[in-house]
């Protein structure tokens, strides 16, 4: 079990981001407990920040408004960075400031995970060269264009090769987040978190 508590998680947000790509992992990390029988007396071992390029309010797909906790220049030292997807990734893939920041987050002791087309931002940052990756089934071409040196897997729900994880679209981010809980704290904690959410624990990487 990782002894550093809380683990600091950053979830990147930008205009036209997919709501569940953010909210799914956020919910998983928010309800995780290290002792499920003492759930009411404990807090989560994760501390989650919403991170944006600026401090301006973000409008997600469907019009949901989100307020960042910190900007990319104010970001604390992270243990885990989540890059979500959504239509906004097409615009942000051309944003050199944001892409360069993502690339600079890569270290061997930090986990980086993408949901849906967030993997294309990792590709633009050069982080998927020679690595397995996946994305939403409608976006394989976009990922191939963004990460021409990646090995794109089309029949999996997620890839779990440290220190960069990727997942398929939308609800797959919940599966990925549950496996991240297990990565840090063991399968029993991951399964208990899934049970609390009344969500099936992802035992396989197949779609």
C-alpha cells in the first residue's frame, strides 16, 4: 500500500470537455476509503484538484460549468494526472502551451492517465511513442494522427502500462479510475469502492 496520504490528483479541464470523463474518476476518488467498514469516519486517500490553463470558468459538453481549483502554473506536485477527452481535445491538441505542460508532467514516479480522446493530447505531447494506447472507438483515427508512433489497441477498455494509462470513452474512465485505486491501494480497496458505487469492478480489459 502506498504510504503517502493523501495522494494528490489533478484532473485537467478545458472547454468542451466530456463531463463523465471528469465526473466519473472524480467520483471514484472521492468515495474511496481504506477501511470500508469505517466509511463514515474516514476521508478519501485522494485529494483532487481541477486544473485549467487559466482561472476562467470552463464550459463542458452540454453546458455544465466548471471552476478550476488551480491553473497549470499554480499546480501542486501531483501523484496522478488525469487527461479527459471530449470535443475540446481537437482544439487543445493545437494548444502548444497546454500540450507542452502535459509533456512536462512526465516523470517515472508520477502516473498519467487519459480518458477517451485525452490520449490524443498525450500523443501530441510525445508521451505515447512506442506505447500501447486506446481511446473512444470513434476516435481511433484522431489518436493515430496525434500519436503516429503509438500502438493503438482497438479491442480493449484500457491499457495499464506504467507510468501512462489510457482508457476508451466516457464510462471507461470509471473502470480506469477503479483500477488506479487498486494500483495504489490493492484490489480489495478497488473492489470495495466499486461496490459502494454499485458499479461492476473491471476484471478484464476487454470492451
